[in-house]
């Protein structure tokens, strides 16, 4: 026994020719307003959005927001999202870009010049930002969305006739009862959608890709990110005996909705 020195890393490696790991990342952000091009900025400071001072752009988004809850969150729980794909200047459907298409970062402050200090580096003329907010309602909606996407992707893959072996949850300590009114929220939500034994722990920074990701032939390496206030689920599958196409789909949920699950709750 003993205590690890500060800065130490403890790793666990799972390997095998028939082992697959699926991931579901729920960041809990809700997008508000359009997606802006960073027209002036350096490092992690955003001075202009779409040719106007960043604070003015934020004020316009706040003034146009009709939902009182979301409007209040823009003042107290402001976030920004970097899209995983660029949104065209002529794309008038920015509001249709879903939460999983954005990497959510904190807005850490405002300078006296009206610039925004954000939790990631920006490139002037290249980076794009959409304002986001987070609370228990937004986090629940995002988790439901990501779970639904995962089940759809898995169903249409034509594989995975067997249930998963297990799942591991890496959750931010800012979630749990700090975000939701009841304990076991994220683990209960997941195991209701995907009945599977589950274990995991809280942390301060979670690593995972964006959205729901299944391994695909020829896809190459999957890009991962350091997240915050996020739950990242790793789902372990034994694919031995699975056909490449047309296999029976496991009964993850019935046609009426999510089925009851029996995972191990821990949050």
C-alpha cells in the first residue's frame, strides 16, 4: 500500500481481439442564439464576434431570448461551444446544430474592454462560438438526446445481438446531487436505456469524444477532449460471434420507451 505522489497517473488497460468500447458523452449544455465567427481574438480572449464587440453580441443574444429560465442562466451559468464542424456563413439553421456538435467550454470572465475570456484557445477568422447554458434541465435533455442517438446508431449498425458486458461512468463531481435533485441520476438514466452492470467514480475533468461514438471500420482514431461538468460512459462489448451485418438487435428498450434497468448506482 501507499499514497501516490501528486501528479501521478493510475491507468487500467483493457485489451482483446473481440473487445469493443462504445462511448457516450453528455456535456449538459443548451445552445442559445446563432453561431458566431470569431473576427478578433487571441489566445483565450475573444474581442469580436461577427464583426461586433463580443459583449455586444452576448447582449443581443440575451435580449432576444424569450425563455425566462434560459435568460437568467445566460447571466449566471454562461458557457460557450466550439462546433466540431464549421457552420457556413450562409447557414440559417444554426439553431438546428445539436449539442453534441459543440465542445463546451466555460466563459471565465469579461475584460474591461468588453472581451470574453473563454476556456479554450481561439483562432481569429477561423474559430466559431455559440453561447450555451447549463442547469439540471439542460443536462437531463442533453443526456436523453445522447442516449437516444447511441441507441439509434447501435440499432442501425446491424450488430450487437448480445447485451454489453458492463459500463463504466466517469462523472464530474459538479454533477450528481450538485446538479440534479436526486442521487444516482446519470447512472439510473443510462441503465434505464441500456440495462447493464455499471460502476464508476466522480472526478475533476473527464476525457472522451463528443456525443455517442461506436467503432467503425476505416474510421481511424477517434478524437477525444478534456471535458468539465460532463458524464462520459464507456460501454464494454464482447463481439465474438457477432455477424458483420444483419444481426439481431439486443432488446435495449421496448417500442414504448426505455426499459427498466438494474445497473449499480453510485452517484
